[in-house]
């Protein structure tokens, strides 16, 4: 009788646990159906519900998939908002591919130029790659979190140092660069059991349970993915596009950015932005702009530097966040508060 009771309990556990995961899977299917039907706001809500359901069930892989779909929808929404506002779209940057003639007997084949492996030194200090050791995060992480009030997917870089400090969206990793971050983006963190507490320099405290897996963890309604630097600058060669959108009340803001990196170290960057504001019951005010610039690019560790033809330099943290399982090709990377997808 005792053995029968134990068996029944084991079967019940097997039935209950998948039921939680299935709720996330069912919500994900619902979101994808709404997405295909172009019911974007409803799809956003369903993707967020799926993400929460997966998180509650401890399925961070499912949560990552739901947030990935939400990020892709965010990019399409940005495109849609730009079109509805009548903003002139910037042409997608193209990377010209030169044909290479077959090598003749006794003649060496021409060598394609290789993307620059390193640029200006910038910050000599390099952070650790992200890891979750013993349930404790250390190193660099890509964070994504859906903001229901803004109908937007928040994306950010978190740097957890081994010494117990945390920084959000650092622009460099030297002591001076980290210290110059706003007080709300730097602080200290402690962990007691499964609870991680951050005390920001602004005086605010944020705490939540940590839900760790091999290379990800959930905390404060966000999903944190451990990231590593690019293995080679060559990974970035190609054309990419990213977009962010925010909706609040009757207004919306959308930004779409395109980046094309060439093997010879040159780049083209395109950008389009739009602001739509509800003025009254009869109409809506729109404003938008677009532009293109060219220059040279370089990668040094975690830092990607763009130097325009006019000599203006933009340097930011960049890293891969997704690669093709079959080919190993980079498909998504993060740079300048935006996730870019290969075209």
C-alpha cells in the first residue's frame, strides 16, 4: 500500500510539472497565432504572459524563446510605426560581395581582406564573460524584460563583478568609466540563498529570487543571458538591422537602425526615427527623420568603435547574443542599447 501511494505521488508530480510548462507553451502558441494575424498588441501581451508562465515553471529556455519572439515583434512594430507616421525609410545597408576568380595553375588565389581584429585600446580592463556558478551571477549578461506599461521590450547589459559590484549599460570597463555611470546604474549586490539584493548608489534597493540555470538566470522579472565576447571581428561582417518601439497613451516612438560591416573595415549606418503624439480626437501629430553615415569600424574585446568620415567616434559595448545552430554564423548581436538581427 505504501509503495502504491509513493507511485501515485510520483505520477501526480509528473502530471503537475508538465502542466505548468504546457501553460507557457500554450500561451506561446497563442501569441504566435496573434502575431501571424497582425494583432500585435494582443501578441505582445500573450508573449509576456508566456514568458511569465515559463519563468514560474522554472523553464528559462522557454522564457528565452518567448522573449526572443517578443524582441522580433518589437522590431516589426518599430517598422510599422515608422510607416504609419510616414517617416522616410533609410535604405537598408548592403555589403557588396566581390566575385573571386578561380585560381589558375601556378597562380595563387587572391586573398580577401579580413575585418580588423582590434581597434583603439579604449579601456584596457576587460570584464569576465558571464557565468552562473553555484547560482551566483558573475561577469557580463544580456538582460531582456517586457515593460507592460510601455508595450516595449527593455534590453540592457548588466556587469556583475566578482567583488560584488553591479553596473548597468556600461560604456567601458575602466574604473573611471564605471564610476561615471549614473547612480541608478551602479551599485553593490549580495546574495543570501536564492535571494539577490542590489543596493543602487541612488539609494534604492531591488531584491528578488534568483532562478538559475546553466547559462541564464531569472531575476526581477527579467531574463539574464550569460554572454561572451566575439571570437573574431570577422563574425560581424554583413548587414544587420535593429529596432525599438515604445507606446504610451496616444503616443508612440520608434527607432530603426541598420549597420553594414565590410571586410575592409568600412561601415554604413542608417537610422530612422519617428514620434507620434495624440493631439486631440480629430488627429495625431507625427514627426520623423532619417539619415545615413559611413566610416570605419574596429572591434577590441567587448568594445565596438565606429568612426565616421567626419571624424566623430562612437564606442560601445557589443557582444553576440544568438548564433545559427547549424552554421555557427552570428545572427544577433547587441550594441548601443539595441539588438541587431542579420538581414
